[in-house]
C-alpha cells in the first residue's frame, strides 16, 4: 500500500513546489521507513493543500470541561478528656528532660572549670620567680651568651636582681677604659637583658673585658674575651 505522504512528496517534486532539499530528504525517509517528524509532515501537508488541491485535514476540537468536584464532608472530631490531657503530659515530660539536661550541663561546666584551675597551677618544668612574694629568692647576677667575641659581634647580656629598682650595667676594657654603659629596667620576674656591640672607640684589639652590674645594693661582675 502506497504511503499518501510519499505520493504528495513525489508530486511536489515533479511540479517543483517547495524546497527540493527538504522534500528529497522526506522522500528518502519514506522509502527507507525512517522516522518522519511532525514538522516535516506538516510541511508536506501545507504544500499539498496549497498546490495540489488537497483538502485540509479535519481537526477534532477538544473542549476542556471543568471537572465536577464532589462536596467534601468534614467529619466532626470528638475530643475526649483523655485527648485533652495528653499534651500536658508531653509538656511535663519535655520540661523534666530539659531540667535534667541543664543539670548535666552545669555539672560538666563545673568539672571543666575545676580541671582548668588545677592544670593552671602545674609548672611547665621551669621554675617561675615571683619577686613580689619572695624578693630575696633572687641574687644579683650577670652573664653573656658567649665567652669570646669578634669585632661588631652582638653581645647578649642577661641576669637577675632581687631589687625592684633599675640596674646599671657597664663594660670596661683590659686597661680599665669604659667602652659601654647602660641602665636597664627589671622585668616583673626580676630579670633583665640587653644587647651590646663588640668593637668601637676605646676597644682594644684583643684582651679580657669586664662586665659589671650594680643594683644599688650589691655589685656583680663577669668577663669575656675580645679579638678584633
């Protein structure tokens, strides 16, 4: 049985109506039983109605009728005394659980605070000096990070003092000339520190230098060697 669509396409090609490229593609699809889109079918139908005298296809008009919604009867709910009392029981249970959680949270917070306070009192292995409670626990001292320095080296000087006043620091050459002097403030733990530069005016080419610290109560000294 011949496909009417194929007959219309061949007739349109013979009479040179429409786009030859599209019509030939539709003809090939018809001959090989390939899928033909609605666009292609409508294209052929419109050309056939216009040039081949084809009658328009009857289109069924579908009227959308509104669906009839039946009346919904809402059943009446009868509340009993037991159903009215149920929420109060639930509320009481939730309130009771909330109080239990608050009690547990408060207890945990207290435990954390106690543990933190106990750990804060543990020393890290280095004895801490509190000069305000025991001012005599420190004695006056002075030392350098090295025992020998070259020209323009940094001399790291540090020490302790059992007073709350400043300390006076000085460095003298082997011949007794003053090559460095400085007044240092004590830290809260009774310690002090500073940096000095080796070399400069009055520094001799080599020898043993004396570093002295004075806190107004006592004096302490130490030595280091200098090689220019």
